[in-house]
């Protein structure tokens, strides 16, 4: 049980993008109402899928993974995530590259501070504050949930 919880918490850290702090000063970004709605809907849909269960959320994570990184998603091992963005920290991150990559991904990249809660059967078993990147590409919001070696 302890090994499984450790593995799931490691996945939580990867999903939250907590490998390194985001450099710079948080400042509001000028988004169109449509772009803001897409980013908010991304998190609303992710949390709603988590409320429906692990397989629903896992499917949504795979479907909303950036198209260039679809083969590299984490397995939540039956857990779910609740992600609460701090919208005042939302900003562009034009210099960011996904872990293990040297180049900026296609699309417009934003970063936002988040509180991520890991739930096992609706019971919170861990919580972490970090940052998450969201990319707007071809009229859709995509995330990044890579796993080491995944």
C-alpha cells in the first residue's frame, strides 16, 4: 500500500509540474474572453471527470494531452485529481518547454498556479501547490501530464 501511494504521489508531482519553480513575476495576461473560457473549461471538465471516477478522468487526460505528447501520459492508478487554479497568476510562458524537451511546444503556452489534491475513492490522500501549463492550439486547450520514462 505504501509503495502504491508513493507512486501515485510521484505522478501527482509530475502532473502538477512541480519539477522546478516558474521563474519571473506573475502578472495577469490579456486573454480574449474565448481563450479564458477555453482554459477555465479545461479545468472544469477535468474536475468533473474526476468526480465521475478515475477511468473518466484518465480518458479525459489522454484526450486533452497536447497532440505532440499523447503517448506520454501518466497512469493515475485508480486515483483522481482535483485541480484548483489561482486565476490571478495566469500568464503566458513563451520560454517553457515540456520536461525532457528542448523546444517550446506548438501553440500559445500559459502557466497558472494550482492546488492539486489527489483523491482515492473521494478521500483526499495528498495535496500539493505547483504550476501547470496549458496550451491553446487550433481552438482547443491542451495540457501536459508526462511521466518519467512514459
